[in-house]
C-alpha cells in the first residue's frame, strides 16, 4: 500500500455506505487473527511450561512488568491519533515517525541502564541481564508504529494482523527451540526481541512509505498532545495492571509470581481476544459518525451488546472450566495457578464491558478525559490491592474482580457525558447477558458437581474431559438463557449475521471494492 499521493495527501479512503461492512469485516479479521495468535501462544505454553520452570517465567516477568510499559509508547498514542484525526499528510506523519524513533531510543537506553536498579529491587542478579535484552525490544517495537497505523487507517487490518501473526509465530518457534536446547529464561527473552522485529519487517514491506526529514508542520503539536494523553492513560492502566505483579514478586518471590502470572494471563483472555483486537476498527468507524450523535450511540450500543454477549459467555465459561484448563495446558506443578484463576473468573466478563468505555473517549477525541479517568481507576484498584495483599496472590485476584464491578458504572457515566450517553442505556444493552452468564454458570457447575463419574476422573485426561463437558453444557445453557431473557433469538441472530459478514473470505472479495472513506468530522 502506498499511503500518500505525490502531494502528500492520504490516499486510501472509503465512502459512508461501505463503512459499516468494511468495519465488520475488519473486526472479524482482527478477532480471527487474535484467536490464531492465542492458539499459537497456547501451544507454546503447553511446551514451554514443560521445558522451563515457574522461576524462569518469574524472572522475565519481573523485567517485562516494566519494559512493556515502555514498549507501549507510540503504539498507544500515535496509533489512535492517526486513526482519529480528521486529515493527515506525509509531512505530519514524518514528524511523528522521528519523534517516536527518538523517544524509543531514549527509553531503550534508559531501561538498559536501569537493570542494576531492578536487580537490587528484586535481589536477583539475573534481572539486570534480562533488562538489557528487553531494552532492544523496546526500540524495535517503536520502529513500525506509524507504518502499522497507516495500514489501519486505510482499513488494511488483514495486513496489520498478518504482521502480528507472523511475529508471534516466529517468536514462539524460537522460544521453544531455545528452551529445548537448555537456554532457560533466555528463551523467553529472545522471543520477546524477535517478535517486534518480524512485525516491523512485515509492516515496512506492506506499507511502502519512507519518512521525510522533520520540519515545522501545522497540527504536529496537537497530535503529539493527543498521543501523550492516550499514552498517559495507558501508563496509568498499565501500572494498575502490573502493580499486582510487582507486589507478588516483591513479597512472595519468583515462583509465586510465575504461578500468579499464568492465572492472570488467562484472566485477561476475554479482553485481549475481544476488546483489544477491535479497538482500532472501532475508533476508525465511530470517529466517522461524530457528525450524527444518534447514529453514533446506536452503533456503539449495538457493538457493546455483542461484546457483552461474547465477553460474559467466555468469562463465565472459563470460570467454570478454568482450573481444569490450567491443569491441561500447564501440566503438573501448576495447580495453584488453577486455584488462583477461579477467583479471577467472575471479573472476566465485566472487564470486557468495562474496557469499552475507552472507545468512547478515543473516538470523540476526549483523550484528556480518558487520561483523568485513568487516575481514578489507578487509585481505586491499588487501594484494593493493598487491602488484599495480606491474603497473597489469591487475595489480589479477588481485588481485581471487585475493582471492575465497582468501577464499571462510574466509568460509563463519565465517558458518556460529552455526548449524553447515560449509564441507563449501557445497562439496558448489557444486563441480560450478565444475568444469563450467572444463571448458565451456576446451573453448569451444579450439573458437573452432581455427575460423579466426571468429578472422579483424574489426571490430565480427566481434566480435559471436564473442560469439554463444561464447555458444551454451559454453551447450551447460556444461549438458551440469552434467548429466554430477550424473549426471542434476536441477539443470537445478530451475532450470526455479524459473524457471517466478518468471514475472512468476504473480506478478501471486498478489498477490490474499497476506494474512498469520508474523513472524520472531528479533528484534534
């Protein structure tokens, strides 16, 4: 894709009539690619959990808890700015590229130098060496941010997703090979470096754009300000979501952290598989509806309902089967991860609903308000962590679950104020799915509990059998409960229609039809 014409004007656009279908197909591609990457990562976990020790995962997590915050610079900020802004051009994007590269080099250098400080904090000399390796990943990750953002603005999500899949595949293959040959935790470090390197190479190949020299361009300051607000919000969110790792590693050591982290990764699954993949698509689509508030609200609430349908179902289903699933995936020696996960479970579905409030802030251009909400989220959640620390990793899992249930209503009230989107309509779009997940989950757990031969099944085969049984029973009961509470099959039919429209094969046929997108009415 060549993103700019000879005058530096952005080329690939679509008209309003094609926006919905293209958005649905793009969302389908990104969710499908996330599912594929999850399957790849799951296969890697099956192998690496048997090649490496919890302590290997723990020492890398001690460093990645900090390094991933810096990896997010630019990726969380400039990406959203490029997607949401009314107009972009070659000189503006060139300025953003050099700002991002310069910041990435500075952050990578500083992080490598901080390795000894981290080693002192954790009282583990290995941490300093891992920090140097992770600093490379920080710089490489930033190099492709603008190329990927241009692909996404052009609705080329299949290409952007392909880069992510390629990066994850090569990373996993390398980590497994090095783990098998005895490299220990260095296998994970090498994978972390190779993944963004492959993504960058694919992005450079797909987006045929070379930045010009930096110069004074109108709008640069506004875009950077927007990006910094988004990144500031990301920092608060990231700090919130990693304070627990810091507390567990500091208070209970590497093994406890490794066990806790695996449970936490499964806890994040619904959000990473549903909200995160469609964020770019949603911002691109919703930003183009800012001139029609009622259409914006209708589109957002319809999308939120589908997220709630999938998120609450996936969350409740994993809560029931999670402990056995951890046993199947991780093998012997990881049983505590399964017990920790059962306390994370009740927060998974509501986390998916909660995270959608950020789409409102980003699509209407109120990144500053999203940043301020991040301060509130951080403060409340960290207080929960400190109160729960006495009970160890299991207490922190409960704190996570409680925080999402407490914050969800205030978050949507605050996000929706600029466009008069009240909490009541958000509740109306989601409550039936929440109730259905609890009803189906309770009924499934009761049925399994009273099925003696399933309860008695032992070892990994027994755990796998219960996972299958849980999934089938819960799936039937959940869909049935949704239909009952809605008084018909409308939500299931809507989901089926979206799924059909989102098929990758349809996306491929549609690519040739894409020529022009009406620009967003809201600038920065």
